């Protein structure tokens, strides 16, 4: 699994974009549940989310947050992310 802040999403700066690539469906479910727990605990708005399923069977998730602070808070609370 890879975590990045790559630019390229429409309307997203690198500081508001959280990209999780090459993750399995069970891992995606676990991470999304953890992300939503953080959002709810801090009364943050939901990010825009894009899911891509490349041919190799793993998922790529892109979450675009309203601001860099929300993105950083969620990233800091994600379980087992390789930086």
C-alpha cells in the first residue's frame, strides 16, 4: 500500500489530497471505516472520493478534503500507513 499527496486531481492541491494506492478491498474497507471514525470524532465534512479499480485487482482511492488541516488530521490517524 502506498500513501501519496500527488497533484493532479481537479481542484485539489497536494495538501488536500490523500491517495491510497494498490490496496485490497478488505484493506480499503478497513481504511475507509477508520477515516470516517476520525471525520465523525472531529465533526469534519466528508471528502470527495474517487475509487479506481485497475486491472490487477487492487484499488486506488483518492480523497479530496476541504482543507489541508482536515487532510493532515485524517492522515495522522490512519492505521498502518507506509510513508
